């Protein structure tokens, strides 16, 4: 298993993996081709620097999980790893609560104390951070960042590549377009257009 990233959020992904009984830590690595000053995480897990270095460990296929935030960066690195023979896996905290009737895409990161009720669809590569709640019949697109404490009510639609800030609240039946951003603590009472940034209570466009 390779955790993509070697900084803050990658360490949080490691925290979740450490809580899962089926993780093989003898075969766990990090990948970061930017932060070259980091050689090991916690003096234990080696940080790989290139696809060539991955191939010295895994000649053909390898599992990887996303340990970075940022909507477009998560997708970019996913494509890079898939092209190199990687298999995208999800990371789901055992301390999250997820209904039995949902559709969750590949590579989704679900952190601790997240609640997902039923009839929820979550797209590939999306991050649901600590204490987020997703209400019934909601749809969240691909490669979204749902930050800690976000409350998405029932029957909401969140487009692709959206960033919803910490402790934001999305009221029922709201639609948020692709590439939109919602500021921390905002309360969204009206639909948000694609590419729009909204902040405040009630949320208004910048």
C-alpha cells in the first residue's frame, strides 16, 4: 500500500489505517515527489520519490490511497498512479457511520465520526473529513473536499471539484455547481452556481 502524500493529511490517513485490522505495515510506503526533504515518516515508513522507485518495490500492480487534499491535485495524482499500474483504494474509518444503501466511488476518504445516512452517492476521489454529516438522498460529485464539521442536509446535490469549508451547513434541497467553493462556517440557503464562491450567514457570493 502506498499513501500518496507525505505531509499533514497523509499522516491522518495513516491514523485511519492504523485502526484497521487488515493493514500490512511491513508493505506500507508514502509517495511525495515534491517535498524532497522528507525521507521517512515517523522514522519508520519510507517516502518514495518517483514512479521508478515504486517499480523497484511493486513491479506490476500496487494499491494506493490518497493522502492529500485539494480537488484538482487529488485527481492529477490519481491519474498519474493509475497510469503507472496503481489500483485506487478507499480509506474508511471504522469510527464512521455509513448506511447500508449508498453508492461510494473508488478512492473516497472517509475520516472518523463521519455520518452518511442512506441513498447517498459519493463520487470518485472525494474527501469527507472529520465529523462531516451527509443527509439522505444527497449526491456529492467527484474529487470534492468536504472539510471537518460540514453538515450537508437531505436531497442536496454537490457538483464535481467542490470545496466545502469547515463547519459549513448546506440546507435541504440545495444544488451546488461544479468547482464551487463554500467558505468556512457559511450557511447555504440558496443554490450556488458553478465556479462561484460563497461565504457568510446566509452565504452570499464574493
